[in-house]
C-alpha cells in the first residue's frame, strides 16, 4: 500500500467538519458561490475543484508511468473520485456534483489505455448487499 497526498479528500478550510446547513447559515454568500462554481471557488482555506483535479491527475500520471501493466487499486473519497473521473472523461470539473454520482463504497474501473482512458464501470455497487445498495448516495 502506498499513500498519495493527491488522493486525499477535499479540504473545506474553515468549513471543515460543519454540516452544510450550518455552512449556509454562517457563510451564506461563500456557500452559494461554491455551490455555483466549485471549480474556481473555494471556501477560505479550502480547495477548488481545479486544484483537486491537478493533484489527483499527478497521481494518475505517476501510476500510468510506473505501472505500465497490471491492475492498480486506487482508493479515495467521493468528491475526489468524481473530480478525477470527470477529468478523465473531459467533463467540466466544476460540474462534478451535477454530472457524476458516486455512492459510498462504489467501484469504478478505468483502463489507462494507449488511446486514452477506457471506462469499463462507473459507480458500481453490485458487490454490496441489497440493503447497502439501496442506501442513498449522499
């Protein structure tokens, strides 16, 4: 196992640990700006989606260059995974919440092929029990 800082969860700065309702109440204008454009807006002390895309892309690039064959398991957090997949698919990372659902414990399979990323599976939860699969993704 190797840990990579580029795969960590989003840093929410001064919002860290706060429930979204409290963030909205205490930092309403910032929260609305972040909801509207998370690619280019971050909470004070936090990260923008473009920053997360950049740091996670560096990890994927390292994996691609050091492991030209075989299978690699990458484990991360929901938002980071959605941003990584959006980047690979060419989707605006500012829309990661609008375009990509990523339930907890979901599995995505991406082949880093010579002609670009080939997606085999996105957000699959078939390995979970029916009860766990039926839980909402947020």
